[in-house]
C-alpha cells in the first residue's frame, strides 16, 4: 500500500513539474528554397552535417553569439 502511495505522489509531482515547462521558443527549420534539402534528408544527424556550410563563423549566415554548440541543429530546430 505504501509503495502505491509513493508511486502516486511521485507521478503527480512529475506531472506538475512537466506542466510548468515553458513553451517552445526555438524557431523551426525554415521551409524555404535554401533549407528544402534538409526536409528531404530522413536522418537528422545526416542533415545536421550540412548546416555548417552556411552557419559557420565564415558562412553567409553565422550563428549568433551565445548559440549552443552547432552539432545537433535539428534537435532544437524542428522540421515541419
């Protein structure tokens, strides 16, 4: 009985914690001509390998200061 009560309390605490999570604020992967090929690549990790061609320090659209490390782009920037 005590085990069931502990489980229920922990489950409720976890549910309340998850309900307090902030909404997603990260912009999705753009659905434009430049990023069209990324939507076609099935593997996120395979698609991530091509992001640095434009988003490196010397690329045409470098990442802003304070951006997390650029090795898992599609983890945050979801495809539609």
